[in-house]
């Protein structure tokens, strides 16, 4: 695969059935700080996979490795069957249009209205898209996140929960096949966290996306997950459904449920 020059990172390159993302034996350190130490995980089509890890456990590093923002030391990360490290710049850009990244801090453009934030990637990445299509997509996305009347509002005027919703809508507008969420509920009150978690579920259902949700929020994990992987000491320490993990006798796993 590495020798082919014309790989299009699409689902047709899937190796085994319904794997959209596979991470095999990945290592990543910063000096003496060994963050990922042989991590393995697989995200299947239409799955909501939660990676549960404490603060500083390497969750953001992991997500950045997946989209090629941080180089890994060893191991293999495949997205739609293609080795991320072997993609050319162009192929990486193409892959990124199919992999939506919802940043921990929303990363909205403060000087743009909500509508301009939502349109930004469409205008830049989708060739020859009509005004009317952009308008329709913006409306559809604002409808999805239950904020239909916010088009002309500036991000500074939005509450924390609304910013998360707009951040989500801005990623979803590209209709990605994979959604990567970095701490989608951090900094929100419990009620708003629950709303955002349910929204993640609704979006998965409506657009049939595959999602990797990276969090330390156990209630978000409970609501959103089909499967949970605990990221402890740089590895996929324990895996299972929420119910299975609640029954674990391992102290490191139990610590999440306290
Ligand atoms: N660019 C970087 N350079 C050096 N160390 C980093 C860098 N990014 C993250 N780290 C370190 O990697 C570890 C994991 O960070 P991170 O993935 O952000 O944790 P979290 O699980 O809270 O998202 C931390 O110890 C952090 O200091
Ligand atoms: Mg983080």
C-alpha cells in the first residue's frame, strides 16, 4: 500500500470489513514522558467508541496522532485502511475532510459570526459549492444542534454549551464519516453535559457516522458509548461496555466510577 502513489482515503480501501480506524502498537513520547506506550484500538463503522482517560493521560495526543498533526514514533495508524504516516500532503488533506475533529476548546473564530464560522470550511474545501447549498447546509446544521436563530451572533455572545454545539455543527457541516470528539463535555454543567452527550448520539444516528469520543467524563461515556477503552499508562488498559467496566475489580478501572 505504501508504494501506491494514488491512494484515495475512502472506504473502498477498507482492509477488513468495517474498520474505519485502526491503531496498532503505537508509541509516542515527549523526551522522558512516555505518553503512548503500545496503544491498540479499532473503531468500527457506526460505532461510538469512548476512550476514557484521566487528565494528562494522552487523550489529546492520541487524537492529534490520528489526524496526522503529531508524528508517532512507532506503530501504525490506519484511517479507512490507509497508513496515516504514508499519506502525501494532498491525501492527508483529503482524509481530513472525511474525519471531523471537534476540538476541546471549540476553536471558533471569534471575529466571525456563527454563520461565517459554519461556512468557512465549506467555502475553502468544497469546490463550486453554490450560495444556496451553503445556506441550506448552515440551516440544516443549526437545526441539528437546536440553535436555528444564532446565524448572526458572535461566538462571544454564546454560552459554553452553545459554543460546543456550534463547534459540533461546524465540524459536522462537512458531513465527515468519522467524528473525533476531544472532551466534548469539559467545562459544562451536568445538565448541559448530558444534552451534549445526547446530541452526539443523535448525530451518530442521523448521519451514520463512526465516532471516537475522548473524555474523562464518565456520564458522557455512559450515554454515548457502544464500547469503552480505558487509556491508562499509555495503553488500552481495559475494554468493554459501560456495564462491563462498572463490574471491573481492577482498582485503576474502578477509580473512574468513583
Ligand atoms: N507538544 C507537546 N510537547 C510536549 N509534551 C506534550 C505535548 N503535547 C502533550 N504533551 C504531554 O503529553 C501528556 C498528555 O497530554 P494530553 O494528551 O494533552 O493529555 P489529555 O489526556 O489531558 O488530553 C502530558 O503530559 C502533556 O504534558
Ligand atoms: Mg486533552
